[in-house]
C-alpha cells in the first residue's frame, strides 16, 4: 500500500518505535525508516517533535505526528481497509484504548523503574510489575490475541513485553512473570513473537541485552 511520503523517525531499541513499525507492516504501508543516533537531542527530532523532543515521530506528507498510541490510531484512520487495529464497536474500541493506556500508565513505568533499583526495592518493583502484567492478562479473556483471532490495538501496544520481559528477567536475576501465574499471557508472548511482521523487526537479542545491561549500570550509578 503506497501513501504520500510516509517516514518513521525511530531508534533501534525503542519499543514505542517498534509499535509503529509493526502497525505499518501489518497494514502493508510503505514507509521510510530514519534511525536516530541521539534520539533526545537531534535537530530532526527537535523539528518534528518540538514539545517533547522524543522519538518516535511519524511524518506523513510533511505532517508530523508524535506519541506512539496516537500514531497507531492515525494509521488506523487513514488505512480504513487494511488490518484495522481498533474494533468497530464503540464499547470494544473504548476497552482497547483503556487497556493500551493501562500498558503505558501502569505496566511500563514499573518495568522501566525496576532498572534503577536493587535489593528489597528491586524485589518490590518486580512484584509490582508481575501484578500489573497479571492484571493485563484479564484483557485477553481466553482469546488468542487481545484483538481476538487477529492482532489488535492492545497487542501492538503491549507487544514489546513479549521480547523485553524475559531479557529483563535475565539481567535482574528475578522472575517477573511465569507460566503458572499468567499462562494465557505467556502463551500470547509466543503467539505475538511468532508473527512474521514482528520477527522481521525485532532488535538482535545480544545487542539488546548489552544495551539494557549498560542502561541498568548507568541508572544504578547515576
């Protein structure tokens, strides 16, 4: 699917940029990917996201759209017949937005926050992250994907957990979530990572492990 000048400005280890790439690939939309080496400082990001100065940013025909969840909705609206992420039913659409916001407001902060903790504080953060993930599992409701039989809005929003969480467990030396605690969510991890469009755009594991180890060291010493 060809559209006018579709460009994604991202960073290789950014889960938020990956969300957008997965959506673009699911929808078969052609785009140019622009890799930023300094995602918080570059003149390009300052130009296209002057308020927050952060990646990712989607540029469509020189119109710039920041914030990954907003970009996902934008892509859904301009590609009406291409693998819709949000349901047509207003109530189900509202539920999808609720759970995607839960991912960003409740799950992500405790996962990311655990990287700057150690000892009892780390154990507490990991426990809180596990509880948040078990709450998220409720949204699956016995379905293959959060979107049902097909990938939906919440799948793309939360998809990075499937790859990042096991790596974080290895680095932290603690189990965040296991199959006994959240069997449906763990099964979903595998289902999501097995999607061709997802496998195609995952960062190399060894590179990501090294990056996250360095990030933890920097936060612990900061």
